[in-house]
C-alpha cells in the first residue's frame, strides 16, 4: 500500500463524553473536514470509569458498543484477541464507536473507542511496567501510586497498547500515532515507545503544563510574578526546579516531564510552549509545535445580533427594573485561574466612565462550582428572594466558593451606579434552567450572540476557547496576554490590533524596576494589586472607546469578528498547524524502512 493514511490513537479521560477543554478539542478535530480527509482511523482510549448502567451507555450518549465482557456483549471480530488481553492482565474491555456531529456543517464521524476496566488488574505486569519506566525514563511511580488519578493511567498503559495492536492498527504497513492528551496518556505513550515490535509514533498534546499551572495558581503574585520570573530565568539558563524548587512531589510533574521523549509536542499556546522549555534543559532540543485550538465561526446578521441582545436586555429589565444600554458577559468555570476579581476591577473604572456619559451596563456572570440546580429549586429561590439578583449562602444556592465571590459582587454593586453584576450560578441559560424572569425564547447562544463584551482575564489560560466564542458575533473579547487564544489572534492578524479583541497585560511590571529573579519572586498580593489597578483602568478605557455607538458600527464589528473567527477555525488549525507537525512526527524513524505520511 502506497502512502497509507495514519491511524491516530487519542488517550484521554474524555473519550466518551465532553467534560472540559479536551473534549471540545476532540470534537473540533473529529468534525473537521481537513482532519477526516487526512487521517485514516481514529481511536479513543480511556479507562472505564464505571461499570454501572446499561451496556448502551458505555460509549457515551451517541455511542454504539460491539464488545463488552462486563455485559456479555460479543459482536466484534476482535473478540478472541480481547479475551486474551483480559486474561493476560485481568482487566475488562469495552469496544465500540462514538459519534460526533457538527450540527452547523452536518459533518459526522464515528471514531472507535477502547475502554479498559483496570480496577482489578494484576499487580505483577503493572509493577514490572513501573520498573521499566524507572530504568528507561527515571519515573518513580512509588511516590504517587497511592493516588488513583495517577495509578489508573499507569494500569491503563499495557492493556491499552495490546488492544490497539489487537484491532489491526499496525498491520499492512499502516503507521500509528499515539497521542497523549495531557498527563493522563503519558504512561500509554511510554509503553508505545518501549514496544519493540512496532514503530509507534508519539505525540504529547499539551493542553496546559500542569507543573506551571500549580505554581501560578498558588503564588499570590500569580501570572504577574510567574511569567516575569520565567522570562528572566530563561536568560540565565535556569529552569523550573532551579527557581521554584523540586517539583517531583507533584504527581503530574513526572509524567509531563516525560513528554520530552515523544516525537513531537503540540502546544495549544505560545506561553505553553515557553512553559515546556522551562521544565528542563532537555526540552530545548524537543520539537514543540504550536497547535492552537480552533474556535467556532458563525455568520449572523445585524438583526440577529440585535434580537439576541434585546432578549438579554429584557432579562435584565425583568430582574432590575431597567434595560441597560450594554450587556457584558463572562461564561466560565468558578476557579482561581479565571481571575474573576479582575472583571470587577475593570468594571469599577467602566462605571466611572459611564457616569460621565449617562450610559448603563449589566454584566451577566454565568458560572458555578456545583451541579445544575433543579427547576423547582430555581423557581423557589426566584420567587422567594429574587434570585439571581440576590443570593443566600448554602445549597441549593451558594456553595462555599460561590459565597466568597458573591461577597465581592455585593460590595461592587453597593458602590457602583451605572454598572451592575448579576451572578447566575447555574448550568444552562434558558427559562427552564434559570426561572420565569428569563424570556421564554431565550437560548444559550443568545448570551453569546447578544453580548457586547465577553470577559476572560485569566491568570493561567493555555488557550481559552470560551473567551473568544462570541468573537464572530461582533463582541469585544477581553483576554490576557498569557491566554493562548491571544497568540492565535496575533498569528492570524500578523500582530496588528483588532477592535474586537482587547489584550490585557497583567505581566507588565509597570516600572517597578524588578530585574532579578529573586526580586520578582517576592511579588506578593500587594504588588499585584498595584499593577492590576493600573492595567484594569487601561482595559476599561479601551472597552469604552471601542464599544459601538451606532448600528453601523455594530454591523461592522459583526463582520470583522466573523472574518477573524473563520481564520481561527478547526479546519485552519488542522491544515496549518496540526498536520504539519504530524508529518514531522511520522518522518522520524526508529528503524530503517519506508516513511509514511499524512495524506494531503
């Protein structure tokens, strides 16, 4: 067979359902025309997290199961091979397909799925595997094997590689690439590297650098401290352990550090690439390629934009008694990395500017740290004390983290005049999920289409798809310079500023004159507060100057946003970034033989 298409094996915890960012990336890949034309087979590999429920649920909501020893399902020609693997390792296997559909384009794909129940796996092969990992890669599993989040992926590796080989991935001269999505897939990748009977190629898909995230989030100086320290350390040829001490106590670190043994690394953002170089000197010689995340590009009319905004204004009116001139939004997770306090600091300055011109705005902050509230609970809170304008501590309303943040929102709303924040701590954005004050025809996409400004001022954000989802609807997207999406925008625009994106730089030390790493490490909350006060005012002034004043300006921003977003689509990511790097991985040979290439 001449130049066969490669098989990609994606090892991830989101094989059968979208939980977070990795699931969004997989969905983007598998519904990309460019990906489907270039890649032969796609296989998703994951531990089986639960044996509960019917067999029909094993491969997800849109899945189909062909083999499951747990359920006595045998409808696959690979059944005999699977039984041998199960006997060899004392595991249970599930094999099937999961369907991905892009409702806008109609593109459908059904990658294969291999799930492994490792809960009762024999210790002997696992311990031998861990020994080999120490001998060949220096990984000390004994430090972390008490953590199931670490141990289950160690156990997954050997039966996963055996199952991949059992479904004929390596036959007929076909090339197979094993992709580790974050630390979870690294044991399987390392098992592939050690497998001498095949010529697996390996990729580490860095959706973040876990070692660096932990440092940024825990240090009171956050990104203001970290990225300046990293930059200065680079000049001095110092690495993370030199600056921040031994990281081996963190279970993810040893697996991310082992990514240097992969054929290539895909970094979702410019700063992720820099963070990988900061891990260790060996990463300087590794092929680390930028493979940004794609963003959705929807083409809408001015009337559609106005209709969605009017729904949001009506919702605000039903809650607050007036319709604001502008609607700001932030759709996110309630975690420290999102830097939500920065939104309030920017809004303080916007409020001052709006007083001078007699304009109003309401910010709809859609985030929660718990599960979805039941409709009955929402209706009781809405009628009882005007939820979500007002809140009460304790479930079903505010959890601990939500209560702490709501206190800051209350303080802001007490002091502000022309800008108010409404904290919608609920999953979903429709009347069914959010109560009777919301317009009956409201849909989640309305909060995207109708938003004037979407905030996303994260302290750690490897990419940030959510921050720029409203881009094609003409919204102003406020991101930080450390967000990977900011790098993608710069790459697409050639570094030219665009009205639809504001890049906040909280790593600017604002003439503090700190040049030594040790001085930068001393940046504390007080220092960061000083810098955030200066930067947030600049961001606020940019927002006020860029907000459209006429319908013609709104229409212009909608067109400009869509034009930018379509150049940041998943097809663009696959064609211009991912496939180029994949060809590089396939060209690397551990033996003398033919070179196989990605089609195209």
